[in-house]
C-alpha cells in the first residue's frame, strides 16, 4: 500500500469515527423556579403612564443632576473593580478560544542537524564507527476526533462561564453606579442637614442672648442660661459631626471614580431632586435582566456541561497521527526522494482501571451542578424579595413623608408659641428647649 492509499485509509477511519460520534452528558434545560403571579404591593399602586422616553442605559439621568451624571460616566473609565471584572471577562473569553482549539489537529515542524559517533562491538574488541552527520526535517501531525463530545462540552462550559463573567461585569458596574448614587445623595442630605443645623445654631444663639438678657434683668434663673448654652453647644457638636460623615462620603465617591481622596472634592449644595415615578407593574421577566440572576443561570449551564466532560472520560479516545519529512547524512541528498520518510496511523486508548477516579469526578460534577441550581433559585428568590422590600418601602415612606411634613409644621408652630410664652414669662426655658429639640428632630427626619 503506497502513501496515498494509507493516507486515504486513515482519513476514512477518522470520518467513520466522526460520523459515529455522539454527545454524551445531560442536555441542559433551565430548571423551573417559583415565581409569584403578582407582587404583594401591586394592589397599592396607581396605574403609571408610559415612560418609554427614559434612558434605560444611563438610568441615573432620571434624577436630573448634572454633577451626578458627570461622576457616573467616570465609573467605566476609572473604577478599578470594573477593570478587574473586565480583565476576568477577557480571561474567560481567551479560555473559550483555547478550548475550541481542541477541534483542530496539531501540526509541529522539526528541523535538526546532529553529528555523532557510536561504538561498534564485535567479539572481544570494541571499535568506534566514523563520525556521521544526520540532517532531519519533518512535519508531525496529530488529531484526536471529538468522538464523545468532550471538547464540545468543554467549549460549552467555557462559553457559559464567559457569559457569566460578562454578567458579572454588568453587576460590578451596576453596583459601582448605584453605590455612587447612594453616596452622592447621602452627601447631599448631609449638606441639607448642615444648613439646617447652621440655621438652628443661629436660632439657639439668639435664644441664649434672650435668656442672658432676661437673667441680667432678674427675670430668669442662672440655670436657664446654662440650659440654653448647653443646647447651643450640643447642636454645634452635631454640626461638626456632620462634617466628619460628609468627608467620609466624599472619600468613598473618590474611590468609586478611581481617584485618590486628596484629589477630589464636591462643593456643598442642598438636596434638590425629584423622586422619579416608578412604574408599578414590574414584570417577572424584568428580573431576568438582573446581572446576578444572569450570572447564576450561566454558571448553572457551565456546571451542566462539565457533567458531559466527566462522562466522556468513560469512553476510548482515538488519535490520528502522521509524520512526513526528510532525513539524510549530507546536505546535498537531504531534500531528495530517497531521503524522504513518513508514517501515518491511528491509536485507540481506553482506561481499563482507575480505582473509581472517573466515577468520583462525575459525582463531583453532578454535585456542583446541583449546588448551582440551588444558588440560581435562591438568587431569584432574593431578587423578588428585594423588589417587594423596595416597593413596600416606597409606599410606606411616601406616607411617612407626608405625615412628617405635617409634624414639621406643627413643631415650628409649637416652637413659635412657646418662645412667645417664655418671653411673656408664662413658661420656663425648659419648655423652650423641649419644643426646639422636637422641631430639630422633625426637620432632620423630614
């Protein structure tokens, strides 16, 4: 049989093996999860108007704060956690490319030139042969057909892991963006509290002056002056404490946008933002867009594919290999027909005994899949919980805000009336301190 005939025979064997190849392992089907027919809070909401004009990408723009918009745009560029997640995504994508290389043959080229001498033994005498040169040029080819789907399962697993990494990138980015928004508005709340405390300190200073004047006139006790001064100093201490909290939030924002805290500052400004209207009918399908749910589902698919990899190890592996090249003792005759060499042929290998190693690997893969299924279902449940938590919080806090505004109005009126009574000498200063403290608490809460 000549070289062409043998090559055809090997190719025929490989084609036959591919035609008979089968994909082992379980087919992936997304497991069912428990989803409610409606949110518990749905009945408490009015029908919202369509808001198709909302930018679904830069979601923070619905707050209408130019400074927040500028800060949020720096997340993608400078946030280090986002960069870490993106690097891991590139790593996962490269792993997909590496696993896909298993579908193709491997070609290795060799070229060498050696000079050697070997001894020749004849009877009791040993003589050395003359030194000889050997020139070698060859191309080695090998290919292991994916008969049982091991490579395909590995690729599927790596693709699913890469998709999970992409979801993780979105999750890390969303977390950074939301934390930026939270810190930004908390900082603005502190700015508003600072304004409130500064106004309150100014009012308490006037109250202290009033009490001192009444004490000097002999119509107030020394204890009232001390009480007024204590109230003033305590409020001044609260004002200082707000500065500490604001600095920490400012530093946190700097880290989120990838800057050293020393190089970042935000000018003080009062909180002025309208709470956007939230459509009440959030469909369950919307939760599938959550990065954490998407990542959990893709990790579950990757774990399922790993079961196929483990099962494929039970079956024999086929390797097709061939060598073609030239070998000669002198350069003039190196690349000539008499110096040509070749070999081609298949090899079939099967593990006959491994002490239960493959069975253990398969059990590990199945257990890992079961764990991922449970993680996915728990992630979905947590998502529904978070939606319910925030829907109920919005409803309850909206009611509380209205009541709190009424409490602020009432406490301001109470303070005004009590101060007038104190000026008239009908109540002592303890009454003034009590109503002023109530007003300050109500305004801070509001």
